[in-house]
């Protein structure tokens, strides 16, 4: 494998497909998305198959993930927010599994590509906008016109609020993508140091001994990356819940 | 076993139980005293490398997103209406404001645009 730390993000075509001049090939990114979805589905179907009153280990894992997402959703969007539970739970499981699968060596990290995370956050914002307008009609626009502001200030405040609203999907996707990208590059760079130090001529016996330092760093960063994988999935979920709350209650 | 002895025994047991419950109360109290402290310590710990990095990432993306979206919007308006460069200039500035607002909001300094019914913002 190449030493280039960016190489791990290269998209390769597995099954080239071209429809009407569009490149719709089945890539390694698509493959890992399918793997992620299949893994989530398998995990949930198998672990909830038993339905024991006293849950088995796998079942309690599935119940824990349900409780976790449900509590997050309830605490930020209220009980009405539970109608979005399927969406939020799917997003959380997809992002979490995609992040964790990316931690395996030689595996592709789906969430390290901004287009993937951007589409996920567009889905969230699209849901918020469509549902907000469907439920509240023009009242949804109160989101952009906070009460208690002198009328003349709306000229300035409303564009700012609109930009702030539109910047949500951008910041949501950039955050997830940047965390995964930066983490994996750091990991690869430090792991590369180990190899270069051992292989370096002229250092003699000192090289392999010095290689222990970046190796320790690699281990520490791996642990940190597992934490970041979970944390970013959680942050994505929490922000999704907060935006959905806006759709449910645009004005007090 | 004489009744006298058993009476002594039950008295002893009552004494032991009282002692036990007192000790339990003391434990609960000290646990309560310790829990916020422990939480605070935990918070300090996690506000080390990982958490600080996450916070920095969060705030910077909020700000950059505001500016980028503002500029993009201005550019689109210019393209559509042919008002170049005024749309870009004005919306870049508005985007800057929106970015600052985003940062302040996600840092919890400024309230959300409306009163949240459940959760006090981020």
C-alpha cells in the first residue's frame, strides 16, 4: 500500500456503469455504504429476533441504542419529535457504523467524503423545511423573524437568519467529514513514521527504538478515533434533533 | 436460651441496625457531596485534548459555514440579477454576521431565535 496518507480516500470503480453519459459506477464508496446498511440491518434483525423478556447481550445492545436515540430525540424535540424517530435512528446507526467500519485497516471510510455527509445533512434540512411548511404553513417563516425586534431591523435580521439557517447543512456536514478526514490522515501519518524510522538507513539500531514513539502515538490516536467516531455520530444526531425541533415549534 | 438473653440479643441487633442506617445516611450524604465534584472533574478531564478539539471544530465550522453560505448566496444573486459585485459584497458581510451569530449561538452566549419549549438551546 502506498505511503501517501491521502491514498486511503481514493474512490475506485468496482463495477463500471455508464448511463446516458453519467458515470454511475459502483465504487468502493458505494460498496461500503451497502456494507454499512447491511451490517446495521443484520445487527438489528438478529438481535431483536429473540425478544426475550430478559434480554440477551445482543438484544440489550439493540435496546440500548434504541433508548439512547429515543432519549436524545425526546429531550430536544419533545414527544412530538418521536414521529421522526425512524429517520433519526437510521441516521445515527448509519453514521456510527460507517465511522466504526472505517476504523478497520484497509477499509474505506464513507463519512470522510463531504458529498456523503452533505447529502445526509441535506436530507435533514429538507425534512425540516418540508415538514415545517406542511405543518405550519407561513408560520414557519417566523423562524426568520424573531419577535421583539423593531420592524426596521427585519431588513437586516431576516437575511442574517436566513443565511444562518442555510449554513446549517454546511456546518453539519463539514464537521463530520472534517473530523473523520483529519483523524484518518493523522493516523496514517503517524503509522507512516513507524515504517520510515524502521526502514531508515543511517540510523542503525536507533531507528527501530525511536519507532516506538510514533507507534505509541498511533495507539493513542486509534483510541481517540474510536471516541471521535462515536462522538461525531452523536453530535450529528443531537443537531438533527435540534433542527427537527425548529420544524415542530417554529415560534413559541 | 433464656428470654433475658434473647432480649439482650434483639437490643444489640437494634443497636447494630441503627448504627448501620446511620452509616448508610452518612455514605449517601458523602456520595451526594462528591457527585457534582466528580462530574466537574470528569468535565475537566474530557475538556482536555479530545473535547477541546471537538469544541474548536464545532465553532470554526459554524463560522466558516456562515461566511461561505453568505458569499455563495451573494454570488448567485449577482449571477441571476447582474448586480455584480454588490450582491457578493453585501451578502459576504451578512454571511460574516450570520457566522458570528452561529458561533455565539452554539457557544450558548446568545439565545436561540425563539424560546425553546424544552431544551435551553445547545
